C-alpha cells in the first residue's frame, strides 16, 4: 500500500508539474486547448499556477499529510472544471483529461487510505 501511495503521488506530481510548465512557457498545446474551450489565453498563467501548486502540495504531503490531501482535492476539482470546459463546447476528446483526472483521483484515494 505504501509503495502504491508513493508511486502514484510522485507520478501525479510530475504530470501536473509538466502541465504547469507548458502553461508557463506558452506552449502551443495548451494554447490550442484554451482556444478550443473558448477560454481567454490570459488565464494560462493562473491555470499553470494552480497546477504547480497542486504538484508541490502533493510532494509536501509526504511531510504534512493534510497538505497532500488538500492538494489532491484541489487537483480533482481542477480537472472536474476542465471536464466541464470540454463538455461546454461539445469536445469529446477526453483521453488526456482522463489520464490527469484518474491520476489525481487515485492520489486522493491513496492519500486518504494511507493516512486513515
């Protein structure tokens, strides 16, 4: 159980950190996603900050479990919002979203199970 908790937590942290970097550097993929969802590009730094905070919070959760749980909850809510943004414009291209959502949700479940 502990190995799964650590492994999934680190994977989720790395994935969200990588996504945050793409938002911060203005990579074409998140720009295209923002345009497709009809969201302003000016939101990119804020969304990147949310992802970076979630990533760091997951790692901080090893030392302070409440931070890890809060970060995992925040990431799950972030990706629920992303799903709503996809569905609002009729997008059914949800594979990338599903990877992030399942990882964030798994992290939350493992955090709660490990610290219960």
